[in-house]
């Protein structure tokens, strides 16, 4: 998840499974959703998105988001939580939506406040319980963020990160890492405690040297829309250095909208723009890259139909999930 401020939903999205958070609107930002891109010939999956966050002048229900994605060759998404509430929403939504699988975690920027309140252990226990639910395929996003967290809060981030690594290994789930201005500390932690078999650097933000380190460890690198930004030469260098069998692609929607729509609301249906930018930089055919990334994605998370969805009337509505911990 990018660092934009979030606010509680103020009634702008209604209906079954509606979003539970809203992205704060920054002055002068274009709030219109971009047009649909040309459909991909070979479908792909969005490895990291936040459909629980409403954005735009006219926010889209998550089902409309997924319908648009399906129409352009984005076959499914990993819906990612960042605290107990959004993780519960993600797990519940994945139970009733065949195009969605879930990841659950406490975001590193949430850990210090929870620790100060004395509730971090309870939150981690709630994530542990959610990790055992059907169609939850990853623990994330977790990791370290030294950009927004001062020195005093970093011990809580480390403790939370290591707990999430343990949860991923105990449940045999993939790990999705948030790493901002903390490359060395993240790598050192993974090497110290032992990374899960399937470890993903979400929204990869390192350089070519870091990509080579990840490659040596067999860690996956997921690239988002910022790889298309004009000032992202370091990301494109990392993309060149990364082995094709360790590449993934994501939107991190509603953040990091790829060019030429940077700053406007992002959504899974815009993933083809990022993929085409990656293919152009790598000087490869878009369909070949799509096929490789789809194969990689299924190796990390399994198939989207590996566990059946549940009839909607048998589970709690995602938009009515209780606040806080597990019921």
C-alpha cells in the first residue's frame, strides 16, 4: 500500500461488499477513472490490490472493479489487508468472489500504535486465525517502513514482521513484503529468521543490486505502475536484472496509477498498462511476458479455483464485518 492518507468511508459507496475505507482526495488530483486499455491476449493476475479502499469522484463497487478487469484480461486479484479490519474484509470477500484471493496482515506502519496501546499481540493473533481461513493464500502486507515510522517505533515493526514471517511459514502461505527505505533491514531479517518458501517483495522499490540479491534467494519481485514513471530508472534497472521466473505484476490500487494516467484513481483493469510498459522495457512480446507472469503467480498463490467460493448467504457480508478483532 502506498503512503497516501486514508479516512473512514463517508457513505460514498453503497451496496453489498462495498469498500470500508476511503482515500483522501488531494487538491487538484484528477478523480476520474481512466479509460479501459486494450485487452490482453494472454490473461494475467493482479498480485496486490486494495479494493477495500474507495477512490475517485464516483467510486466503483469491488464487483464492478473486477468486471472491468475481466474485460481486459485480468483474470483475478490478490486482495490485501493492512490491519485486522481490512484483513477480515479481504478474507470474507474472497469467500464469495471467485476472482479474488486474500492476503491478511498488520501493515508495518500500524504496528507502533498498536504496540503502544498494548494490542499488537491481539492483532497478530487475529491475523494468525485469519491465515487459516479458506481462500487466504498470503500473509501481507507486512515488513518494514522507515520512511513514515521514526526510530522509536521500529522495534514494534521488527516484532510484528517476524511474527508475520512465522505465521506464513506455519500456515504454508506466501509472504507479501512492504519495504520502504528499509531494504537492508528487511533482507537481514529474512536471512536471520528464515524466509518463507514463497516470498514476494510487493511494489519492488530496490535497485538492480537488490534485485540480484533477491534472485539469489529465490524471492519474487512484484512491479507496480511506478515502474512506468519517468523518474523510475532504478526500478527499470531492477526489472532488467530480475530473472523472468521471479517476476510478478500488481496495481497496488488505488495507488501508483501507471502512465499516462499517473495521479488518477488506479484499479486492477489498468494492469495491462503496467505490463505493456514492462514488456517494452524488456524488449519482449507482451503475450510472452503475460504467460510467464501468470505461471509465476500461480506458483506463488495456487489457482484461483483451488478452493471453492461459498454461497453469499452463508457468510458474513464483507462490508458488515465487525470492527477490530475476530468475533
